[in-house]
C-alpha cells in the first residue's frame, strides 16, 4: 500500500476484499475471516470494523459510535484500531 492509499484508508477505511466480517453464533462473537484463518473480535472492534465500508470518514464512524454507546472521547481508540487494521491488511 503506497502513502496515498494509506491516507485514503485512514480517511474512509474499507474492509479488505480478502476479509469477510461475520457473526459466529457458535462463538457468540464477530469474527474476521481470511484465507489463512480467522480473528475473533471484541464487541467494540466489531462495531468499528462494521462501519469501515469505504463510504464514511473516520470522523463519522467516531460520531456514530459515540452516539451508539453514549460516550465521548473514543476517537483515539477508534483511530488506533483503524491504524492497526490497516497495518495488518484488514483494511484497504
């Protein structure tokens, strides 16, 4: 991923085409599936990644989550997960 792609992912992140986010009833949690395996997500990570569809800027994702959870000041945690997800190839 070049610098321009990284900047775009940071602005309006999108789940990688190689990944599939789905709820696993047997595990009672959201998981991120990819050809080599699976990542089990905690509830907050799943809520963040569910919103990474390439159409929403990070600021909108943060606003939605703050409203959903009735909290303020979660921007650093949201940005951190998006940054980590980009590094791990979860997000394009």
